[in-house]
């Protein structure tokens, strides 16, 4: 029986690695100007630059409400605010983005 548990854990770990790789391949750099319409629709979620955006996408795909709630409480992720949108509208930075329907996660990497 312990072999089955080990096989299941290994399978799950492999699936998570494949999911991470897939999401990573789906990320792209995009200008703020191209994202503004999604902001207007309330679809943009900002991920602070110290957090792995791909891991956030994995949690969202898995509908891990508990983990997402903790990240919201820690202010690691939040809907893009009007204030942030104004700053980005003036600077038109290039952001990293990935779609996790119905959301688009965005991250402004300072480094």
C-alpha cells in the first residue's frame, strides 16, 4: 500500500511540474496600454514582484481558495487599483502577464 501512496505522490508532483512548465510557457511581456481594457473590465490581478506569479496561477487553477485568501490578506495579490492604473498609464511599463480565466495576472518586475 505504501508503494501506491508513493506512486500517487510522485505522479502528483510530476503533474505539478508539468503544469508549472505549461503556465510558464503561457506568460508574456505586454505593455500596460494593451492591458488597460482588461483593467476597465475588472479582470487584472497584480502579483507583487517577490511572489512567483506562476505559483499563484497554479493555485488559482486549482481553486485553492485558502491559499489565495492568505495571499490577499498579505497583500501579495490584489486587483489592480485605480491608483496603480494611473501610475502605469503614465509610464506604460512592460508587465509580465498570464491568463487564468477569467483573470489576467500581471507583475511589474523591478529587477
